[in-house]
């Protein structure tokens, strides 16, 4: 998912203002006194977010969505087929469907079964003959009006706008709220179906079309003046990435040839007719970005399903092989389209490698945000990379840890540290390891080994320790699980420099910090207790902290020499 683009706004604001804390930007690393809070857990949220045996007892292999879209009344109706395997014996399983959507019928293996509903949960009684290890199918016939998104894609639901000859333009997004906001499913990010079929029936107007994930299989005109558009997803996919777009779309086709696998990957761009010409030119940058991400993170994950950008009524979302694009065909001050760059990175980070719980969503957003900076480095040089990282750092708030509590499905629209601080965790790790070949091998190995897996932060930290042959747990305890940034308290008087860490754990004493005194440079390893070093040139008039290397702040404290 995209983040609020304070980076670009701040670029201009800082030309005129010295202090930007009023707009959430901080020139210096900053720790607020009060931590951020998490929303009060409701019964509905608990039922959506918690892992219970009624969820873990079965594994979904396949979904088939066969739906009718009625845009005049903003209505949806149809049937969803779910095929799953029972992994452990339970008499009741949980599905998820928002309570505003009505269930007309529910069956298991073609036989009606009892169920009860509570908030967004549907508890289905399984037939007694289904045993552990057996495959079963559920069919849910339902209908209703999809909740409209208040602020898409951060606050999810369906977004309706008027555009084109049909006057219809719609898209659905639901990362935080879950896919149960528009179709019945096992709404668990740790369980991805192996494949999905999607059939959408809409009025048979000439220009109106439905675009979804995967590959277009067929479009059939029906006798009742409707048409049915069928899509097939041939890879595992997270439920919140399953989506559709409805509008007067025109197709721009292109091809990307993978230098890694030598595979030809279809590039399909669905745009409103008025934007056909500009899209054809503007989207040329996609091929360069795909080529870079392949070099850095491994082959494009979905060669059979291709790559799509779909013009959407909201700014952007990483829907697998059908990325929402709403950036109005404009490049940023860095000379590229930020939405394309960020959302394309999600095909590797978020779609190929997926956090098993939104508590670890930095594995998706932080990695995708850092991927942006790596692309800047590859195309514009290392200094441009450092500049890009600087603008990311301005928005870090340090109100909550990067890794959040599990089982609460928390992903806030105004809390961007999983993006920017997550990116700085990787930047700081790179500069702490001080070996780019090892660092980039870690990134590529992490992605390749976890392709099509749902993982936790521990999987990454274990790989870092293995690849480096060192214990970096101290690093991740500070940067992932504490909200505060490390703060270096210091005082320089005469020939001595006094220093110590503040807002760190007792084991955070392995991070190298470089200091410059005039022409002299020293590397120190601060600790939580007071230390001092002798300055080689006490007559030097300047001191420099190279804060572009690792994420920490510093504060001058004359009282240190009194302790």
C-alpha cells in the first residue's frame, strides 16, 4: 500500500522553514515523550484478527468467485466456492463476511449446513463425516451493498466515481479491513489459496469492462444483455490482494523480457480512454524498474499471470498482478512515478513474501520503501540515494515499535513508521554490516527462500545472523521492538569527549558511531554508561556526526561531566 507522500512535500517546505514538527517532519531524530496507542479492541476486531483453532484447523486451497455487480444500486450478489483441507479435527470452522452482507445459502459438499453469525464471523458446522486430512468444499450464496471506502486505500471498501461514457468507475481495496468486506473467505493473511477463479457479470455496455488479478480467460455476452468476464490467478494470493476494477477501460499492451529467466512477461495497462496516449509513454519506465528489481531480488514472481497497472479511482495499491494506479501520470521531483516504483516493489515484498500477521507489515512496506531508495541509487548514484533516505527519515515518528502486537490487525493510516523507519532499519543494517555483497545476498536470499510463504520478522533476523556469522539480535531488539530511536548524549570540553546511549537496551553497545573533530576521525562504540575519549585535536572548531549511516539521534548534555 502507498504511504502519504510527506517526503515530496517536505522537500519543498524545508527550503523555507527550519522546523517542521508542526506538519509531522523532524530535521533531527526525535523521540516523543508519550508513546502511541492502539485502538480499543472490539469484539468484531478480535474475531477478525485472532488465530483460533476454528481457523487454524483448515487450509484453503482454492476460491471461485462468481459475482454480479450492480452499479446503479452499488450492489453485489453471487456465490463463492471454497475448497479446503481439514488439518485438525474440529466440528466448527470460521469464515469471514461483513455483517451488512446477507447470506442466502451455505452448503458443505453440496449439502446445506447450519451456521451462525457474530459480527463479521460466520461459524459453520461441518458434517460429522469429514475427517482430518480430507478435502471439503463450501459454497456461500450472498448479496448486499459493499461498504464504501472513506479514504481509499487506507480505509478500505469500494470506491465509486463517475468517468467515461458509462459514468461508472469503481475499485475495491481492503488490506486493513480484510477481504470479508466484499466476499466470504477465510480472512487470514497466513493462509493463501493456491489459485483463484473470478467471474464478474456486468451490463453489456460496449466500453464497460471488469479487470481483476491474473489472466483474462474469456468474455461472454449473455442473452439477458449482460456479459461475464472471467479471470484466473494461477499462483497463491493473499485475500486482500484479490480485487476488481470496473470502468470504461482501454488496453495498452507491452512486453518485458526477463534478463534473468529469459521469459517474456506480458505487460497490460488498463486505462481510461482519455489517458491512452499518455499512459503508453508514461508506463515505459515499468520495464526499467522490473529489470532492476529482478537483479536485486530475483525473478519476477508471476510470469504466467503477467504484470498489470490498472487506472483506479484511488491512488495506489499492490493488488497482485493488477496494481491500482491513480497517480495521474506524473513523475516526482526524483524523475520517476513514485506509485509505480513503490507498488511494483510489492510484487516481491508483500505479494511474493508476505507477513503472516500485520504486526510484521514492515516486511512488506519497509522493504518496498527501501527498494525505492535502492532504485534511486542504481539510476542516480549513491548521493541521490542518501538524499532519498534523508527525506524518508524526516517523517519517522517513533511513537510505536516497528513490529506491532500480534493478533490485532493494526495498520493505521497516520502511522508511517512501518514504511520509513522500516526502510531505515535496512539502511542502518547495511551500514552496520559494512559489506554490500553480504547485505544484498541477504535480501535476495530472504526473498527467494520465502517466495509464496507467510513469515515473521524472526525469519529475517535469523537469516541475517546466519549470513553474517554474527549475532545481530541486539540490533533488531532496538530497531524493531523498541519505539525509541537510540539517542547519543554527549559533551565535548577541552581535550575530552564524553558520551553514552540513552533510550536503548543494555546490550546496544555494538553499533559503530563515527565522529569527526576537525580533520581527526574516531569510531566509538557507545554504551549506556558514561564513557570518554581523548580528542586528538582539542583546538578543532567543529564536530560532525555522520547521521546518514545509521539511525540514531544526538543531544548535547553538559551535565554529563558532573556524573
